[in-house]
């Protein structure tokens, strides 16, 4: 697909871009090349290709799900200003 000068001007107007008149032919060539690449990619048969979530077939390494710290809730709550039923009590900040 080849874009003309008027096509580039219309695209620039729709995108609210100010471009110099001297560079319009270069924009036309570049945009035409991009659209040509898209047409070429659309021609590739992808019916047998399974969609991927990621291009690399990587697997996340997970750590073992085991307890590594001791329960110190009683020690931490013993130094808290106010505790009730194993919950920290805090002052009301929203009225």
C-alpha cells in the first residue's frame, strides 16, 4: 500500500501533528513501508500456531512452601499499646 502526500497530511491532521511540508515525502515512504510490512505479516498462515502468554517457554522457579520463621505474635503484642483478642487496637483517625 502506497500513501500519497494527501494521505499523510490527513493522518497528521487527525493525529493533531504539525509536520514540515519538506518531510512529508519521507513520512509517506516510511508509513508505506510499515503498512507493507503489516500486509506481509497478515499473509503468514498462523492457523496451526498455539497462542502463547510469553514468547519464551520459561517456568517460574518457586520456593518450597514451608514455615521459616517462628511465631512471635505474643512477644510483639506484649509491647503494643493496646491489644484485644489478638488484634492490635489503634486510635480512630476518621470522624
